[in-house]
C-alpha cells in the first residue's frame, strides 16, 4: 500500500502500490498470485500502514471485489495461493477473521475454480499444527494485538497459550477454471 522503510529494489524486487480492488494490470497477465495476510485488510482501516486518512474504510465485503480482480489478472489456468486468519468471525478496525461462511462466500466471489489444496493450522501452547476445519473454526484472534501498537496494554500481556495474534489460519491453493 505504501513504500516500506526497508525495501529490496537493489535486489531487483519491483513494487507496485495500488488498490487490490482496482489493479493497474491487463487481463490474464499473471500465472500465479500469492496473497499472504493481505485480503483480510481490504476495505478496512489501513492508516497504520499508509499514514493517510483516505485509507480509513469500513467496507468488510470489499475482499470479494479484490478476489474478482485477482481472478481478472490471472491467466486461464492461473493459480491463487492465499492465506487468511481463520476462526470465529471477528471484525477489528484494520481487518477481519474469516469463519466458514465468510470463507465460502469469498471462494464464491473468486468464481469458478478447482481447489488444489486447503490446510488449516491451529496455534496452541505447543505451537502451530495442522488442524481440521472444525477445530480451527473455534479459534479466536488475540484481540488486543489487533489494535494499533500505541494502544496495546502495558506491559504487553502474555496469553496463556502464548499466542501473539492469529490462533488459526487457512491456506488455500486455487486454480482458476
């Protein structure tokens, strides 16, 4: 969304700063799109990333627009690798978590596809492990960590399970059809 303090243009990494809901790319340009910890922020308050008040939004369904736009820029058999925070639905100022109904609606918004892979990961006091959908769907995000860092409690609490943020994620591998 905005230039970062530490970027890697000297390593030939290129950057495009734009809106996932209206990408400046032609149709079918990409074979693979990777979205890691991004889609859940679309339509929410992103001023903590940009410092610009124009990025303070509250349109929680706009991730569907972004998925349709990702589909547009993917080639005919293009693939989307996607991670999302998963569990009980929670909407914070800057993002939301996806529960089973919201995940299903997101996949519907992406359009016809073949699901090549889906994995749920659950965080417990023992660390991250593969989990079933039902167990992951019960997870709750660490709510105080979703607030801007300046408003975090002091001292920063340690959760009983030692979680820092998400307690469950879903990883998807989709192929456009």
